[in-house]
């Protein structure tokens, strides 16, 4: 019997880019937050002598791996690895019902891969095959992509390494979220290169050990420390800059310490519209309608605003509509809800 799961989107609450690693990827520190907006991923598995995986979708932009030459679809990549690991062979059909816009920064392709793994496990279980262990799922997820493992945790997730090293954080209160969807795309690899160029240009004349230049690793440490302290009880160690607001809402605490997404520094100058959208998401003449936080998600081009009230989110939608920018309305999805809503009853 087919298994259908919800494949939820994510945003990044701050993202610091660190040095380039030996494998060419950049170290980073970020907090991912899952959203209620989702695609649907259905996996059907039938035990066979050899493995065959096909992908179908309501959206032609989803790579179908039709000719079988290269496996462009993250979901089929993940499923093939999982079958190999458990030593099973099967005919697999993965159907991806795209409900999310195809928009960089929301992690939809990565989420599809994690959802396919979760659905496959259920299918194998139905056939008497032991499911993957948690650590095995995480291993496969990180081989498929940096943004895949977070979807095996859900809620608020600390991302380290190249983003694939994930740790569950205490959940934030549910907030209304408006995601702006500009029609221009951003090439992630190029955005990383642009960051590198900008960083070395800016710090060319500063000694690496000066206080104003702690190096790209210092930036990561700084944001990791901010995140860690935003999610713990207030204390007076004097090492962390955060104060009493933490007990109220970690997001407010993070915002007050000035969390930011480093990609904005390179992506906004190239796309002035993005800065305008961020200001539109953030601001309002009515203080109660301003966003708690607005930022670019990942390398974009999705931007989001988080709001305490439905009225504030509604007002932000109106501002974007008047600007002629498409948007998506959703809310943040804490971990328990993430897993409670995951499986679609058949
Ligand atoms: O994760 P995604 O496939 O979107 O990454 C696209 C490219 O961005 C990678 O091939 C790599 O060049 C760059 N990247 C990086 N450091 C990361 C993640 C991605 O340099 N942590």
C-alpha cells in the first residue's frame, strides 16, 4: 500500500558563512526552522529481484531521472542508498505532489529526499524488512545534501558543519510566516564564491588575529554562541551578550543580538529588489504590525517575515501584493507537530 508523507519546507533564522573546507564546501552555522507549508511525497515499494526507481510528479520541473543516466532527483538518490544499506531490492515509485513553489531557500528538494526516506521505511516495514536506524537515515541524508538531515529532526534545528551536522533545539513558539517569492533565482555556489571574494577584499589589510577580524571561523563561533545562549536560561556569565528576554522568546533574544544571514551581503547588492522586499516584510507604519524578524532564507531567493499576530501577517501580505511580489502564507512548525502531521492517513 502506498505511503504518503508531508514534506515540509524550512527557513533559516540567521546564517553565518565560515571558511572553505578541504572538500570545497563552506563551514556554516545556522538555525533551521521548519514550516507548515509542504509538498506530498508518496512511495510505493514492491519487492523485486532488482531495484527500479521511477519518479512521477504533477510538476514538470521535478527531475524525473527518466533516462536513468544520472540521478538528479534527491528523493530517488536517497531511496537507492537506503535500499542498498538494508540489502533489499524493490520496484519503487515515488510521486512528488508539488505544492510548494520551486523557490530556492525553502529546502523543498532536500525535504523531498528526507520524506522519501521516511515513507520508504514505512513501506519496508510493511514488507517485514527492518527499518533503517536513526543514525543510518542521518548518514544517507547527509550524503544526499547538506540541507537534508534537518528534515529528519524538524522544528528548530541547529546546523553546523556544511549544514548537515544537525542538533535539535528547544522549539520556538509558533509564529505566522509570510514567505516572499521573487521571480529571480540565486545560484548558491556563486553566492558562496561572492562571499569569499567580499570577505578577503574587506579583510585584506587586517591582521588575522585582530579583534575586529576574528576570521571566518570566529564568525561561526560568534553565531553558535548566540544561538546556544538564546535557547538556554538567562545567566550572568558575562560571556554571552544576551539578557533577560531569553526567557520570553528565544527569537526575540536572537533578533536583539542582531542575528543575520551573511548571504544578504552579497545577494542584496546584486538584486536591489530583495532588500526592498525585506524592508516591506519587516516594516509597517503600525508598530504592532511589524515583523519580529525578516530575512533572506538560505541563499534565497525566498525571503520571509515572522509575525506575532495574524493581523500583522495579513498586513505584510497586503504590502507585498501592492509591490507586485508573490507570497506564500504559512506558520512555523515545532518538532512535535512536524512528526504528528508527517504521515498522511491512507
Ligand atoms: O546545498 P546545495 O546543493 O544547494 O549547494 C550548492 C553548492 O553550494 C555546492 O555545490 C557548493 O559549491 C556550495 N556550498 C558550499 N558550502 C555549503 C553548502 C553549499 O560551498 N555549506
